[in-house]
């Protein structure tokens, strides 16, 4: 299998993922408080989702990650 994508293909796939996740703004999955985000000027409201996805593709550190090592409390189930 060939997993090499050009940026156009990658951006298209990422845009499709946003739709499937129900996200309308890429910033919702970015580390917006990160110094890199600020230094690249990504807080500019004129930037499009494609602009932000391109920045993520070039700087993966911008992508917010969940804390996979953190234990999550299971919700209590109630019976009706």
C-alpha cells in the first residue's frame, strides 16, 4: 500500500473528517494557546479552514491531542 499523499489530497481528506466530526472550525481541534499557533499568526480570523489545515499538515504540534493516559471515570448508569 502506498500511504504517500500530496498536500492537496491530505487537505481534502482532513476536510472530509471535519464534516464527519461535525466541526465547522478547524480551530476546535488545534492548540490555540500554544506559542507556535500565536507565532504563525493563526489567530487571524481571515484564515480559512484550508489555511489552518495546511498549517497543521506542516506543523503537527498544532493538533490538539487527548490525554490517552488519563483515567476517565465511567458514568453511573441509572435504571428508570
